[in-house]
C-alpha cells in the first residue's frame, strides 16, 4: 500500500530552533496545532489506509516521522498554519520509541491535543496480508542463510516462522504505546470500513469520553479492540424466523420482535446499568474512548440491535459511535 508523504522541505524539518540549538526544549507555542492524530500500530494493519483517510478529511499527513523531530515539527506547523496534523510512527523508528511516550505527555501538558490511534490485527491476518503483497516485514531478516539447499516446502515453513517471530517482536516493542492508545482491530475490516471508522474517531469530541458500541459475529472472532465484550447468543434469534432472516437489527420488524422478548430487555438494562456504574471511573482515568463489543452468532440481528439501542440510551450523557463489523463489510 502506498503511504502519503510529507511535502515539508527536509531542511525545514532538520533546522533546529534557537532554543533547541542551545540545548533547551522550547515548548510548542500556546494554541498550537489544533489537533494532532498519532497513527501507529502493527505493520500490515492498515496504517497507510488510515493516513489516506485522514488526508481526505483535511489533515496534513506525515509518514514515519522520527519522534525526535516531533516537537520541532509541531512548532514549525504552528508558525506557518493552523491545519490539523496526522503523523504515522511505527517500528521503523524502534530506537526512538522509548522516548515517544514521555514526549507525548510533555506536549499534552503544554496544551497540544494528541489523539493516539493504534491499528492491530490477528497474527493470521497479518501473515496473510504479507503473503499476498510479498513485502518483507520491517523486522524480518531477509539475508540468505548459509547451509545446504532446502526444499521449497521447508523454505515456506521457515519463512512463515520467521514472519510470525517478527510480528511477535513488534508487538513487544509497541506494547506500551498500545496501552495508551485507542485500538482499532482491522483483522476483519475492508479498507473502506477502516476509512469510515477513522473519520468517525477524529470527529468525536476529544474533551469527553466517547463510547464505541461495536456489533460483531463470534464466528469471525472477537474484536481485539474491545474493552468489554457481551455475548447475546443466549437470547432468542430472529434468524430462525423466515420473514426476519434477511433483515437486520436496524429494521423495524426485528426491533419489534426483540422488544417483545423479556430477556432481551433484561439484558439491555443490566448492560446499561453496568456501564453507567463504571463510566465515571473511566472518565476520571482520562480515557478518550471505551469500546463495548456485543456479539451474536452472525452479527446481523441481536448484536446490531443491542449496539444501536445502547448508543441511543447513552447518547445524552456521553459521546457515542456505532460500528457494525459484519454489516459494514457488506455496505
């Protein structure tokens, strides 16, 4: 995948400010860049697609900016414009990653609004993508190994093992950054879905906690980005009613059917009460997003209804986003 590149002159980025040249760390001027989105994640998880989506949304995007240049870059942006900025940082800057988290905290204390988005995917999905694109992993060692010639089958097995090892190493290197970021699991997402989800994230009000309600199908796996997972497969399934089977949890006949089931309303009330009880704690913890995943068998009826209904119930007290992993893939 092609990645948007910065059109910023290289010498402008490399030129230190007076304070930096003197060894100091001059703060980014007050009211600097209105919004900075940091895009990071596992190689092959879709960072290029995410950057393209932000670029289309009006962000100035820079790929693989070394963390050491982040402060000076933001100061430069403040001096010449007030446009929104998106920056991709990944394992290619592995040597600088330990300095990134403290720098993010310093910039936030200086009034810079930084939203960190971490893209993730299952190892199987990543291996499939690297196999399809035939691109090497940034941490893989592609140098030929000494020794006797090996069969093609053996080489393929060794290649997969090396790729999996590289992916696991990358997970370890980025674990701390993942912990402080909003995570999006792209394992089952098409590029169009990821673009839509990214635009939804950057439109959310960063000043308060945003609840993300995501429906999914258990048969396709549990989302990696879920903070809470609720299983509604024990509830009556509209799929087994012929007239309701082709419809979804957003259609009135399905909604009416589920509303008529006492256990559906009971579970909805219990989930709402649980979230309402603990929302203040998450807000006090300075969380920006809380992802609540609701799963059913096919991700079409019950989980969709729950996600839509819970978003309506919490809309008045918190920012909400609704995602339907399986339904969105069909649109």
